[in-house]
């Protein structure tokens, strides 16, 4: 926390090395988050870059009150939502990384089914799953990013798991 406070102070005073350090510290996490929402890697990289640009644009207004990553996730989330709104057609699957690691078609089918089910979840449930399971945030951190209470975050996570289980069971019964 102290390190981040000092980093923010340096960035506000125009220290470009501090900005570089900040981007290096959080870039991978934000890129992974964007990749979960945007299957096109180039678009995800653009959304990640835009996240940092918006953060730096508003740096003068930023008040250090906790984890900067939560603020970055909020910016990235809004950008991903905007990206979805602009798309005429969404690609429901992206398996290129998986194909490079494994030739097992059963595993690939399971991964595709899970990704498809995740995409079918309502946005508020999908978001909680991505933040908690794929980004590794605690429910308290998820609630901070989404600006909802912890009980609601728990409820959404439980509901998402129920819906995913139902969808996957239905798919397996076909």
C-alpha cells in the first residue's frame, strides 16, 4: 500500500519512470481481464492500453484510498462493456491458446462448452465469475470493483454456479 501511494505521488508529479513501473505492475492482470471479455487478443490489448490511458488522464483527480487495481478493473470493465455494444457479431469461442497446448479433443470440447455457457450468463453473473475465478479477486474486492455489497456478490456467484451447472448438465444430456 505504501509503495503504491508513493508511486501515485511520483506519477502525479510527472515521473515517467513511475508511470512505467505502474503499467508493468498491473498490465498483465488488466490484459487477462480484457481477454476474458474480448476473445480477440488485439482488441483486448487495445482495451488494456485504453484503460491505462484513461487512468493517467484522470490521475490528477485520483485519490489513493486503496487498491489501484480495483479502479483499473472498473475502467476496463466499462471499456469492455462499450466494446460489446459496438460489436455487431460476437465470437463465442477462442481456443487458439488451448489448441497450442493440447490435442485432446475431449478437453477442448469441455472448454468450449464452459466458455459457451459463460458467455450465455447474464452480464452481472458473468462479471462476478470472471473477477473471482479468473482474476482471483476476493468477494470483497469483487464487490468493490462492481460497486455492490458483498452479500450481493456472494449471491451472484452462487447463482452463476447454479446456472452454469444447469447449462452444462443440459449440454451433456443432449
